[in-house]
C-alpha cells in the first residue's frame, strides 16, 4: 500500500497476530472441508471449521516468528512493505489451500509440488540466509508441534495423509513458506518506524 | 517487451479487446470442457467451445475496465509495460483454468484458493486503492451480469457450482483478479504515448 | 543469494547440470507416481523413480540451453542472480509436478493451465525476444526428443495423455518454461565473472 505511516509495537503485533489467525482459519477450513484433518477434541468453541485453540496457536506462532525475526535484526535482502504482505499472505494461504486440493494425489506429487512452490516463495520473498534459517526452523518446529497435538488426541490427519509420524509429509513445506514470510513481517507491517 | 513504441488509441483499444477475447475463449473452453458451465442457447455461431456472445462480451468488458482506469487517471503504484501484460494475462488465464481444474473440490477449498491467489495477483500487479476499487467493482458487476445471463436462460453452471444465485461462488474472485489487471491495461499496452 | 562470488566455467557447468538432474528426477518421480509416464526399458539402473538415462539427458539438455544462451550473448532484459535461480527452478519444477497433478483433468484444462503459467514464467523471468526464441526452441526440440524416445520403446505416456504423437499435449508448455529459465542460467549461476 502506498500508505507508509508507521504503526506502534502494539498495533503491529495485533495486525500480525490477526493475519495469522485469519490465514489459519481460512486454510484450516480447507483442510477440514477436504477431509485432510479432523478435530477429535471439541471442549472449546468452534469458529468457522476450527476449534478455538488452532487459530490462536497459529496467530501466536506467526507473531513469535515475526518477533524473532525482528529481534535477530536479520540482514534482509529485500525491503518488504504492506503491499508485499498482502501478496505474501495470499501466496501462503494459496499454498495452504492447495495442500487441501491435492488430497487424493500421490504423496510424491503433493510433496514435490508444495516443496517447489515453498522454495519459490522463499526465494521471491527474501532470499537471505537469515530468512532461510527461520523458514527451516518453522519447517521443523511446526510439524513437531502438530505431531504432539495428534499424539495428544486433539486432532488427526486422514489415514492417507499421516505418513510423517501422524501428520502430512508435505507439512514441513507449508511451514517453510509460512516461516519465510512471517520472519520479516514486523518491519513490513509496522512500516518505517517499526 | 523491450519495444516501447507507443500505440495510438484505436490500436491500443484493439489489442486490449483482442486480449479479452483470447483469454475469454481459452478460459471458457476450460469451463465447458470440465462441465463447469453449459450453453443453453445456441442461435449464434460457436467459436472453439464458446457461443459468439461470450467472448465479445468479455472483450468489451475488459476494454471498458481499461478505459475506466485510464479516464480515472488512477494513481498507480507500479508502472506496467507490455511484458507485464503477458505475465498478468497469463496469470489471470491460469486462475480461470484453475477454477475449471477445481471442479470437484469442496467449495470451501475452491473459494479460498482462488480468493487468495486473486489477492496475490492484485498485490503484485498494482497494490493501489484505485486498482482495488476497479477489482472490487469487477467482482460485483461481473457475477451480477452472469447471474442475469443464467436467469435469462442463455447459459448455466453445473448443479454443484451454482451456489451464488446460479453462478459459482468463486466467480467474484476470478473477476477481482481480472479487473485488477484490466484496470491499468491502457497505458501498459499503449506504451508511453497512451 | 547475497553471495556474488563468481564461479569458474567448470563449476558453473557442474551446478547447472546438477540443477537439471535434480529437477528432472523430482519432476519425473511425479509423472511416474501419477501414472502419466511409464518406463518400458530397464537395462540401466533406476534412481528414485527414473531410469538413469532420463536425468542425465535432462541435465545435459539444461546445460546445452544455458551454453547456447551464453554463446548467443542474448540481450536479456533482466539481470538474474542465484536467488532468482532458486525461484525459477522452483517454479519450473512446480509446473512439472502440476502436470502430474492434472492427470485426470480434461486435456483442454491441462493445456490452457500449463500454457498460461508457462507464458507467465517466461514474462517474469526474462521477457526478451532472445529468451522467447530459446523457449520456443525448447518447446519444439524437447517434445520431438521425447516422441523419438517413445517411438524407440524406452518409455511411454498413459493412453489418455499421449495425444501429441505419443507424448502429452501439454509437454511443449513445460519445455517452453524450462527453456526460458535455462537459457540465461549461465550468468545467473556463474555470477558476475561468468
């Protein structure tokens, strides 16, 4: 957006968390609609198609990645602004929905397609070693968290999409792309003053 | 393209209308081939898989959007040239064909996937409020026109893709992306002198 | 990547050939997994899902295209670096995997979708007449080579994907995109000194 007025830290954090919640709700609705994932524990209220803990967890995770990226003062290659955030969030959500659309494809096809798009998203968004480190961190931490959630019995992946210790084999690719974009959200959302 | 020779108004209008006709024919062929849409009125000749009125209407609509964008002298954020037109038209046609490929997906998946890609196309092409206004206008006017066409009995959407008053729920997303690109086609196609 | 240290000719050629082999192996694994293609001659060892000659041939073809592009000293419109190579290779591999995911789509949909994305990849990567020439050359030579391979009995396409003299009708689109990117790999991979 042409508007480059800077936001304060609280407003920046709020926008980033809301973005994570929104992308999480829309992407998760695709996974539930396609039968890729299923909620097994329903003690909390359901929003759209997600049980409350999921969008909150995702919003928190996106905020954490953005905060870590800001704290590390990574040497980004590209300066990203709010218009780029719309493009980046749109592409990550598209990749999320694509994994739902690939529901009945051979796993080789799903993993290669989401993996190659994740690499392209990272290389377009910010092809720096720092962003690569955050993307790899997200590709490890995200699936590990979901493996714990599945093991705890709160949710499950479909039998033909649970080949990675109970979660989908393409899940690291999705977290890789999300982590790459999330890592530099703070200055992109906050503007020059952030 | 490196060639920046400017075109006169008539040639510019002709190229833009031809682009709309070409994208409309190829995209519509996908919708007919996938069974997403069906022509019910055949009094006019058929070109490829479309009855004549459809590509003409689409070419006229693209020309109208480009003319409105030029008349409004929108404050575009990005200067687009003919090479960008090839990329923009390619992406809009790809989104058109994708809606055909998503034929048997859950509607949640189709709408989230086409919607997130439409936002990314707008944010990449020209993330300005003026382009957003034209995209939103197209996302309202296009589906309304198609609802009227369906109500008049000239064409119809498949029973599992007619949930928005007779047309597909993802149709506004497709028109959003097309409107975003079409709105600044005049100067991009016409060159510096347009 | 921020690293702009130049590579010597041998290292540049090695990286380019390895990139072609890697993309060929991953993309071919998708085609074999989806049943799009099938190996009929198994005298050589199999790597992942490919018989040895295929990745070698593809690595050689990518290297040849890069060498031709360098020799022709094409007037590229955009200077591409190693970060762009990651994005370009990612998108070409994604298009490769997409053709596997489109396995049971109507051929009109597959051809229009891969064709429009191939045009967008060319227009984004380097919208110059020289790159267009290499892309068209690849779109002709690649399918001709595969037609000869199929005629020789070494491999075959599925009966519903062999409409272009034994190979898939969308194959020229895939080679078009691959050729566009491969044509300017030499200086992009080699760095300033290449």
